[in-house]
C-alpha cells in the first residue's frame, strides 16, 4: 500500500460487455462506495512508475509530442515534448526520493520562464490502448505547488466523449481556502456545461502528498473519488464509445485557466 501512495499508478479496468456472461463472470471486481454495487471488468492495466527505469521497457504509455499556438486569452502556446516527461524511479525498492533527489515517480514537467518559440514546454503521456470501454480509472498523483499550471488525468474518446480530473495550481495557493479539484465532462454543445463542470473541495492539498484520484465510468454514470472518498456523481454526458487515458501538465499563461507562466 505504501508503494501505491508513492507511485504514479494507474489502474484501468476496461471491459467488453459481451464477454461478461452469466456463465463466466471472470475478471476484476470493483466496489462502488456510493451505490454499494459491484462491477466486473475483464481487463486490467497497471503501471508502476515508481520502479520504471527505462521508458521503452513498457509499451502501455506513449510520450506525446505536439504543439499548438496561443489561442483566445492565452498569451502562449503549448509544446508537449519528450524531454518534459522524466522518469524518476526509486534507487532501491523503497524510499521517499527518486534518483533525481525529488519525489519519486513519473515527472510531467512544465518548463519555467518565457518560452523561446512562443510555446511553453510541457509534458504528456497517453495510453497506447484506445479501446478502454467503461472501467475504474485511478492515478496516484502529487501535484505541484508552483502557481500557474494546469494538470489533468482524463479519459478521451473525442471532444464529445471526455471525462476529466483537472488541477489548477493557482487554486492551491491560499492555505486558508480548501483546494478545489475540477471535475469536468465534455459531451458536446447540446449539454449544458453547468451540469458537466464541478469544482469540488478536497480534504487535503494536492501538493502536500500523493493521493489517489479515481473515476468510475459505467453505462449508467460517472462517479469521482479522491483517496476513496466520494466526490461527485453524474448520469449526464456519459461517453458511449471506447477511448484512452491521458496524463498531462502544462501552462499557456491564460489568466482564465492555467494562469502563469510558472516561476
Ligand atoms: C517544441 O519543443 C521542441 C523540442 O524541445 C523544439 O524543437 C521545438 O522548436 C518546440 N516548438 C515550439 C513551437 O516551441
């Protein structure tokens, strides 16, 4: 369990419904704390970035490379680069520092300072699998305390099928205020965004340690948890097609969202 809390571990239980028959309900079972129901899933994908020493030793996650120019009120673009995804495993089996001398795990870095080509260097990984169809998705994350970044752990199928956990470090600066996690679903323009956007206060500060962020996606609903505590549930905008997972960390200086640039 200590390993879970210190590493960036993602459990994705995707299932193909026709494989789950009454004759053989084989697979992995999750328990919904909210509705007290159990679900059976056929597949598991688990990644232990606490001990991964070579990014090519695994095929489940791909570092992403792309850039987009500044849009809207953002003064800068974004540039997802290979070098901003940094492996920082523990030197041995246990401990509290990775080989870099910082918190262990996969580092998704946002580069400080004014970018040279107009786009802020940022980090992103996404699953090679794009066939995840329902599941319980979990990541152990320690967020940055540096003002001016956005981070996300999300399921993506299309702009009309997306389930997000989003972090804005600007919301974690005032010790007198509860830190809000942003729970966001994208389901297309016909669904009111009021129903799909939920800032939710956490009982801890995301930069103070590793915490488990989780969303369960079933045909009926999406349920969010942090450290096993229920946060929010919705039956509106539930995606109906398979997709993949992404983890990223970025900034574009937009005062209305990431703010920044980070120092
Ligand atoms: C993005 O980063 C790459 C790698 O560091 C660099 O070669 C490229 O010029 C950058 N592009 C922009 C638009 O910043």
